[in-house]
């Protein structure tokens, strides 16, 4: 049997639970711990049923077991406000953090755009931005790698049932982090992110619209080819990522209309927003795991910030 | 409907929407000079609250919602210093507007805010309502597309917003779909669960011609704040026309403190000449009201219809069928593209 890197998941909500499914399928990752704060949480019960060890004492409940159980990668699916503390405690034990909150204290990662640069960085914290960011930034980059984009705007619509209480209560952090990543990773000079939560029943599938304003007349042929190529890259880890309409050219405005269907692991397929986040995080962690297993990535204990 | 109750002496706080909701009807193209002219005339006529911002509120300037002639800050800086009595308000839709923009609104003199969510998503507003209260603003929880939640559900959502600090809960008929009986049951349900000091408001659209009747029905059941728009300048067939509402209030003895004749003059002399199209119940806006579609979609659907050779009415009906809500303006072109493909109208265009 090939060796796997042991992982802990913090936060047994929608994202944390879906992540268990993704990690269990990985050839190089093995989810062993689920961390919660509520002993009555359904998520912890479900994680136990799926064979994970659990604690309801938060990250502090995990710390005594990190070394004994050989946990080397942790996924944080809690909230931006507690992420820094979680990360500091685990980094101090040499655990690499993959952050699924909008805290964005580590480098921003959208796998088909910049995963390779993170492999070289030897960082101990990497941030996955947001589901909206994962679904739209590849398209911004598909245009900006052809020609300069002065402004990009993304609109993500997600079904009400797929958005948990953490995201709802902190919507501003979600929009701030996504907007800044549209520029930093997508490659536009300025950017804006809008999110809409739609309660339609049956739930609607995740939809995303990406507008880019190019500095000069858009090179339609090259942009169309670049968009189609990027769609294929994302489909490698999210098969339900689909171009519905576009690219549509209107002067210097380039519009693409996407749909994201999930694999239906934890929530049904409408919740593509869940999948694109967890699949991107798993892919990122797999890259780190492969590097660790090959002896190319040194996990170093980071002193806890005072 | 039962016999009209005697509303003589009831006090109602009216809130004008022409310089915010009306921005939709003007494709966000209102000059600061026009803003000042309308706002000072409203102030002069005794209207106590005037909303001034991009049609989509804070953070509204975007490809999705259009770019206004000026930033919100430029509009507030033009209007706020001219007000003798009226307070200026703004709209904040979480997911679009943020607390940074709310702080800026406050810094530029805005003292009241509608924090708006879809009628089932109140729990996306706690940060913004709490922040408005922290700033000392008059904070309203604004439940949009209220016809899409039943009375009990809407009351639960209103209770949530009250728990975040909202001092008024609005029933917002964004699609102009509601009938007086729909309004009555929702106001009753809210009144039954809210604290006595929490006010109830109603924001109407005139797509079925029910703006005034619905507002009066809301007042009968205990609403004390009414949104209206002078000259009816607003999205869809416009908001409840303010001057007509005030005339009805005068007849019924409802106390609004507004001067009817001054509002009539403002409508006739300033608002009507400002309109790019006559804001009224027409084929498209009636479709909104009949199909329960977000009023702001009107001009977007007209544009997409022209671009792809489709009747706007067909697009609006399809948007209603797909249960699109406020903020999903991007889905109008997407829906039009998909419909055009299905109808074989996109032969030579790769899409």
C-alpha cells in the first residue's frame, strides 16, 4: 500500500463534511480527524460514522494527538475570525494549513492558475479564497493571460441550501477576499465580486457570470480558445464545470456564463459551489502531499505568534 | 376585503424613493443638479426621509447594475447640505454593499438605511444591521420579493432582523405582485411577533396598479412607514406614486405632514420632464406584476430582447419560471442567449 499523508479537518459543516468524501478518494491523503466545538453537532456524528476520530473541544482538542497520529496537513473550514488562531497552533506543530475560510492570511490558491507557484513557495498556510473565487478566477485569468484586463467583475449565485451559517453571518469577508483575489490571482488590475443567495426549490445549480473589461479591443479568437482550454483544466477536478453561454463580446466587455454541478457527495449536485471549493482544496493538498512524500517539501514548525 | 377602517389621525412616515429606485428607471443617469432639484423640492414639501443612491444601493456601481453618472458619495455631498428638515437614506444589499460603504455613507451624512435581503435570507444581514445601529443610524430590515414567502415565514425573517437591531421591518413588494389581502396577512403576522416598538413598513411597486391600495391596507393593519416615489419614478411601473398616495391620505385623514400641492408641482414640473420613458403600467411592467418578477429586470429585459430578437415579455416570463431573484441581472442576458439558441436565432454567432 502506498503511503498517505494524514489530514485533519476543522469544522464539521457543509464544507468540512464534503471534504471527507474528497479526501477519502485521494491516493495520497487520509482524513483521520474531524474537529468541532458542539458535542451535539450532526457533522461530528457523521464524521465518526465515516471512521474519523472526533473532538468537540475545538483545535485544542486535536493538538495533543497531532504528533502521535502523524497529522501533517489540516483543512480549516470554520470562519475567518478563528482561522488565525487555529493556524498558529497547528503551524507550531509543523502542520501545514489549507484554509477554506476567507481569512486569507496565506497565499491565495486557484489550482489551474497558480498551484505550481505554491509548490515552490514552501509556505505553511495556503488560502482557497471562496467558492465564488474558485469558480470565476480561472475565467478572469483565461482572459488576462491573452491581453490586459483593467477591470473584472464576477457574480456568483448559489442555492440557499448550500450556504451555511458561517458564510451567511460574514458575507462581507467573503466579498472582500473574493474581490481582492480576482485581481491578485485572476490578473485584472481592479475587481469586484457579487454574491447572490437564491432560495428556489428545487435548488438551482451554482451559476457564475464573469465580466472582463480589456484595455484594447478583445482578441476574440484567442480569448475563446483560452476560455475553452481553462474550462478543460477545471473539469479535471470538477467535472461539472460547464460553459453555458459565451464568451460574448460587447465592445471591450467579455462575458462568460458558467454553471457548476457538483458530484453530489454530501449535498446534491446543485451545490457545485461546495465541490469546487473542496475539490480545489483537496487538489492543492495532494500537490503538497506528493511533494512531502517525495522529500521535496519540508514541513517546519512555525513559532506561535505572540 | 372588510370595510375600510377609520384611519383618521394615524401618523405615517413617508420615505421617498425617486432618487434611488428611480435611478433604475433612468438607467442610473441622474445628474447631481437633478438630485438637488428633486431633493430640495421634496424637503420643501415636508417629506421626512429621502433615499439617495445608485438604484442597487451601496456598491451598486458595476457592470451588473450599471454605472451611475456619479459616485454615491458625490450624490450625498450634493444633496445632504441642502436639506432643511429631511434625512437622507440609502439602500444596502449584503453580497453587493459592504460595511465599508456603509461607513462611507454615514461619513457623508446618510442617517437611515434599508438593509435589504431576499425575503428568505434575512440571516445574511446581521453584520450590516448591527453596524448601522452602532453608527447611530435609523436601521430598517427590508425583505424583498416578499410575495415569495408566506406570512408566517416572512414574520420569522422579520423577527431575525429585529434581533440584529432593525427598528423597522419592511414588506417589500419588489415585483408589484401583491394584492391587498397578501399585504394584510403579512403585516398581521409581523405585528403578532415583533416587539411593540418595532415599526412595520411597506414598499410597493405599481405593476398591477395596486401601490396605493396596498399601502393603505398595510396602514390599516398597523404599518407606520410607507415607501413611495414622487411622480412614481421607480423600477417597473414605478413605486407607489407619492403625490397620489398623499392625496388619498388627506382624504382619509392620515397624517403624513406632506404638502400635496407642492408634490403635484414637483411631479409635473420636474419629474415628468426627467423621464426617459413614461413610467407606467405597460406590456412589460404588467408582465412583471403578473408573473411576480423583480421590477428592476424591466429595462435589462428590454435591452436583451432587442439585442437577440426576442420579445421582452418572453424573457421576463422565463426569468419568473426559473425563480430568478433581485441581483441576478446577469441571468437576463444568459437566459436570452439560451432562448435565442433554442429558437435558432443565433445561427452565425458562436456562443
